[in-house]
């Protein structure tokens, strides 16, 4: 599968130990369908269908679902299908964002007493953040783990910090872990580091330099607790302003 700039001639062949490799336009790897365009349309469609099927199964299995029983079942059996490895396939097109969010929109509307409420009102009633907000939050956690060597320590080399670059002619940044926003093609612009970099760079120093992952999550949640994207409008951007943090009581 060729990804990126125009590939070789159509009749060219790749071999591995004298075996001619089959040409494909998509491939499933570790549960994610990767396509040559990196728009993940088939993967998103498959996961949306699976999540809808799981919710339909819940409806058939349980004669009565109230808010107390719905939330844990939904989080465990439905939402997990929409969030697995989301930092890999995080959608950048509104139609995919809507497609995923509609699963939660329809599911929450089935509960007694919530049918006539708006989607944002249902989310606040159930204390369920929008799926788009959870993906953005998940991206921040993945960036934190990558920068701090929580995975393969060599992975951090693919995230370029401004402080490690030639900043002679650049504007001074607000925090020491600001990530470079430079990208030269569409493929790079849609990867995790590029799509989330602007949001990451709005976070204050006290968050990005958290000593542990749990501390990072706690501080981020406090800082973002009033974000419009969480409940009111899942398409709204993350704003840089947030709550003041008390580092003495954040764990």
C-alpha cells in the first residue's frame, strides 16, 4: 500500500525475499483499518455499525433501561468500539465527526424522560462528555505519554519541540513543551502530532510538565471542565482559557 506523494508506475512490483507483494488500498492492523488516503472512512463506518449493533443488542436484552443501568453498559459495550485507538484515526472531517457522535445521540434519546431533551441536555444529565471531546482529551494524554517516554522511548523523536529547534526568528512560546506546528503535506497535517498540536500548545506549563500520567489527567480535567465541546456543542473548538489549578490538591 502506497501512502503519500504519487507512487511508482502502476506495473511496478515490490518483493520481499523474492516474493511479490500484493498491492492493496487498505489493510487492517491491530484493529484499525488503514487506507491509502488515511481518511479512515471504512474503519469509522465499521466501528459505527458495530456500536449501533451493540446498542441494539442492549435494547433487546434489557426490557427496561434507566440512567443508572444505561451509563455503565453503554460505556463498556458501546462506547469502547468508538474509541479504540482513536488517536490513530481521529477524524478531521465534520461528516465523520457527526457520524460517530450520532451513535451517542441516538442511544441517549432512548432513555425514559430524556427523549424530549436536547442532545446537550441529555449529555449533562447523564454526565457523558461528547465523543469528540473525549477524543481530543485522549489525544492530549497520548502526546503526554509520548513526550515522556511512557511507550517506546524513541517515539518522542517524532514529536519536535520548539525548544529543540532553531528558534532564532521564532516567537517566544508560552510553555517549555510546545510542539512545532511545521508540516509540509496533507498526510502530516492529519496525523496525531499535527491535529492536536495547536490544542496542546494552549495548555499551561503546570499541566504539560505534570510528573505522572494521572496527575496530567487530573489537571487537564480541572482546566477543561467548562469547555463548550464537552456538553454544549461537540463541534466547538477547545479554548485556551480554563480553571486555575491548585497543584497541592490535584492528585
